[in-house]
C-alpha cells in the first residue's frame, strides 16, 4: 500500500510503501511540545527505506540534544513543516510526523511516552500503554506491534 504525505504548503511530498497503516505513538516530553507547538507529537515508525520523496526536496536540520544524541530532521524549506527524522542510534528507522500524512485521520496511537509532562487537561485511554518517561524498548515495540 502507498500512503502519501507532505508539508503544509505542498512544496515537499513523499510516499510511504508499507503493508498496512503504520503504528504511531505520542510523545509528551517538553522538547516535543516545543517542536510541535502543541501538547505532544504523534509519530509513525517506518523503515527509512520505505520513504520516497516525490516532489520537492526536504531540507535537513541536525539537532544535537543535551545528551549528545543526534536527530536529523527533514522539513520543508518554505513552510518549515517537520516531515520525518532519523537518528544514528536507530539506523534505518524514520519517525514520520503522523500529521504530515494525508491519511492521518486513520491513525490511532498505540502508546504514549513522557506522560509525566502531559498537559493536565489530556487523558489517555486506560487500554493504551503509557510510560512516565521513555518506555523499555521491548515493551515499547510490543505496544506498537499490537493492534
């Protein structure tokens, strides 16, 4: 199946070649709140090899965190919409911003992380796994694959 997405102005468009709608999670950390200008980010884990740019060319922004981790962001150079990111610590994996997908309304979060920073007016369904900070990797992957 092919899922398309792009930035707000339409200058960058991309496709995901996937077997099914990708699993998504929400991150409520302060960095994600600041980067998104909202209460959290919603991201889909996709093998980087399944992303194909079909129009425009995303710009790169490399963010080095306080811990020294590197996050390579792809964004539109005109409207600055963040589209996806990669991290050398997770080689071959991309985090696609779920809101940039044309079919974003078909996605439902399978996990929430950094809920200790969650806005107090939000609530999470008790059936969706959540963690106050980062989830243990095996538990996180299991939550995303469940569905």
